[in-house]
C-alpha cells in the first residue's frame, strides 16, 4: 500500500482553493462597502473579522467537497479536473486529515464570525448559523446539496445574498433587506460559477448519480438558461449603478464592461463541455472578478462622494 503524504501547510492552503475565494470575498467586500455607503456604523475590525469568516467558511466548503468527491470517486485525473480543484486526486493525502481540516476551517470561520457579530445581537448571528449549516450540508450528509438541482440557486443566494445581509446586520443589528436587491448581480454571478461547473461535469455527474440541474435538464436546455442568465447579469451590472449614482454611474459601468466585453462574449459562446472545463471555469471566475468588481467600485465611489459631502 502506498504511503500517504503528510498534510503540509501548502497542501492545506491548496485544499482551501484560494482561486475560488472570489465567491466569498467579493460579497463580503460588497456588504462592507454597502454598509459604509449607506451610513451603517460597521467598525473596521468587524469588517475584517467577517471577511476572514467568509474566507474560512468557503475554505471549509472547498475542502469538504474535495473530500466527498474523492471518497465517492467522482473526481479523477482523466476528467479534466485542474490540480488546484482536486488536491486529493493528485496528492496521496489521508482523506480523514482533509475531512478534519474542513471542520477546522469551519470552526475558525465560526469564531471570526462570532467576533464580528457578537455586539450586534442575534440577527447577524442567526444569519451566520444558517450559512454554517449550508456549509455542512452542501457536501456532507445522506443527501448533500451538491447532489441536488439546488446547488446553483443556494450557492448564489447564500454567498451572494446572505453574506452582504449578515454584514449589514452586523453593523447595527437590524434587517436591511435592500441589500438583497442590490446583491442580485453577485447572486447571479456566483450561481453562474456553479452552473458552469455543473454543466461541464454533466456526464460525470449523471454517472455518479448527482442530480444537478444540468444533469436533469440536459446540455441544450442548460445552455439556453446559461446564456439568458449571462445577458441578464450584464444588464443588471449596467442598470443597478444608475440606481445609486444616477446616469453617470450606469454609463461609467457600461463603458468599463464594454472594454472587457470579450470575457462576456466568451461566456456566451461557451459550450459547457467536459474537455473545455478548465478554460470555462477560468472564464466565469474572470467575469465575476471584472463584472462584480466594477459593480462594487460604484459603491466605493458613492461612499467617497458621501465623505466629501461631509
């Protein structure tokens, strides 16, 4: 029997999959900037603690998902799985150590989250508990979320919506439902990351009896929905800034996105096929960084304008 490799700090970071953190960092940054631009009194130490909580929570999801996929034999080196997305496939690590690491990441995330919310009452803590439960049941349990046609919707809502909601609630302990409305571009962008992944893995998921949305409706329908959502996402990224900064905000965002339209055109031409999985995943992550990054920047501009106005 081949000897297992010790779980080194480098491999622990690799299991955390930092290249995917855009799905948690951007919502956390958005929630913080939204709070500041809206006049909610969020302390900078709270914002840092909550950002770290989000990073460790996602690291837990990534590690536990890698563990479950390895145990069930879902991932293999022959199926266009990038090295950074399947650490257990390419490194002979004891799977139990990866499982424990995933729980450690979850515990650290909970500590940071509690620190960021403890002075704001039960509302942000309750939202955080819901997020923590989703982390656990996403990959673990008899019927993981990742094996159901809910992955796209829940990942978008939990990461793109609940994270900003929790951060604004942490500012003053109140429910700020408007942040969910302005989080729609982030919700869509993150849901599309999951849809890109599941669409590319369709055949593999069907074989593994994972009932993801693409596995249920087929590639043709998946592509129709995927391309429609890409267009809606682009439109929201152009329209929503106008609601905060007026026409200048919308026009500025539109021209910024126009410069990088090649990224979105590439997504519209994506076929979501297994052999192009790696490049398809890189494209949707890049689009999230650029598209949602420019969107968040409009709230930074609004915040700066409010500061100068005094």
